[in-house]
């Protein structure tokens, strides 16, 4: 995702002058990651579209809002997307808070027994995983969406989330433990339904 | 559920989870629908068209302001030459009187020097003395504008202040018997038309 910041700045400068090609290049470069981030965070395509549209509309209207010395353009756009996604989710109550019991990752019986995943079909697994990610608390969902799904480095994610890379790693570790627990629960409820 | 070694199971499950997350990332390698991009491109064009329009309008307004300022400045730079011209024009009627009778008299008396002898001045001398004379002579009540200038003459005499005052000359009646040297513009029949104090 991260292209040369200098090139981004030049494209942004051209965008400010009204160069549509520069805008299209920046859009093509960043729309995918931003759309997916919003989608993973909200689980809703309409929200993801709305956020993507809003991010680039803001860029068109105020390209000078980006300050190069504060980080790459991608992080700036992700920051806007993050805030917008939060706002939209609060507005539409799409945020699905995780149940308290799921936050307790001390249930070793569940966490160590993830062989059950191999018994699921690929499509089932992806569907369960998607639901499990959506069920994570926001701060854990963010790191999974950025680091695991968008393959962002801990440093970049930390800069975006305004925390240290160590905090990102710690959150990610905890998020994965939660995901395992969640997957097992989903799978168990699925088995019950099948029977 | 099967019994497995917790540690190896944990590592295995981590790998599986990572693999599953990677699969999820790949499966969701999608971007925003094309309509979003098209809408944004339209918004971009509209935004910049509006910006260009605003810029043109503001440039035109700026140019108009500059032109207006330049016009005002050129008017100001011209005005210092015009004011004295107007002043001169305004002063001229007082030099060549058309309204005030005493000035008319002066114009007619202008050729006469301050001597008790009738003299005919050359036109050039008359012109040069006209202004000075007009400032000094005062028309008397007996002035008749119909009398031709060449029938007038100037006579210098010593006159008591009281007599001058009675004729309307600018002397104080308190001066009593004090005598003043004065030039009188008189007609051929001796009627005084104007007076000028010499002392």
C-alpha cells in the first residue's frame, strides 16, 4: 500500500491543481485498502462505500489538510477512514460489542483445540472468521484489520492508531486468542444446529 | 473433542488461524464499487470547475479594483493643475468688473496714472496698470457707466477728511480737518466718479 511519499505528495499537489489523472491515481492506490478496512470494521458494504466516498471527498475539498511531516498519505487517509467508520457505526448502531465471556481467553480447552477448523469447508471457515472478526472489540478489530488483513506493519499501524508498535503486537496477540475462542463457539453452535 | 498436546496444538492453531486470516484477506481483496469512483471523479471535476470559476471572478474583481484605483489616482494627479485654473477664472471678474460698478469705473480709469494731468496711456500700459488701479479706486455715488473712458481724467488734490467721508471715501469722519492727498477720476464737467487715497 505504501508508495513513495514523495510521489504521493506530487500527486496530491497535482490534485490540488485540478489534475484528474493525479486524483484517479491516488484513488486507485488507496480506495481498496480503505474500503476493506471500513468493511472489516463495520461488516457492512454500504458503510464501507460511504466511508470511502467521504474520505476522498474530503481529500478533494481539502487536500492541504494533509501534512507530510506527520506521516505518509496512506496513514492520513486511514486515520480519516477510522474516524468516519466509528462515527457511522455509532450512528447506525452496527457495532457489535463482544460478549463479556468471550473476553476471557483463559479457557485453555477452547484455545488449544483449533483442529476443528480443519473440519470446516473453506467458505464456512471464512464466513465464521468474518463473523468472529466483527465480534471483536473495536481496538482489537482494528489491529486485525490493519495488520492481518491489510498486512500493515506494526510501526505503521501504531502510527495510525496512535500507540506504540509493542502495543499493536500485544493487542494483536490478544485479538487472535479471542478469535480462536470465538471460532470454537461459532463452530459448536453450528454443529448443534446441524444435529 | 480430541486430546492434544496443548503447546503443539496452540502453535498449530496459530498457524491455522494465520492461514485462515490470510484466506479472509485474499477473499476480500475487493475495492469500492465502480460507481463510487465515478461519482468521486464527477465530484472532483465539479469541485475544480467551481474553483476555476471563483478564481476567474475574483481575478476579474481584482482587475476592476486595480483599474478603478488607477483611474482615481490619475484623476488626483490631474486635479492640482485644475484648481489654480479655476481660481484664476474666479478671480478674473474682480479684476475686470462686470457686476460691481466701482470696478467698471476702475476699468475705465485704469489708463490714468496718479498725476493731476490728463493723459492717454498706451494700451499695453493700460493693461498693466488695470489690476493695480482696480484695487485702489473707489466708485463714488455720481458714477455714470455710460461716460466714455476717454472723457475721464484723474486729478490729484488735497481734500479734508470730512469732505472725503461725505463723498463716500473710506476715511474715518473723526479725522476732522486732517487733509488727505487723493486722486479723483472726474468727467469733463468736473463730476467726480471715483477716488483713490494716495496718503
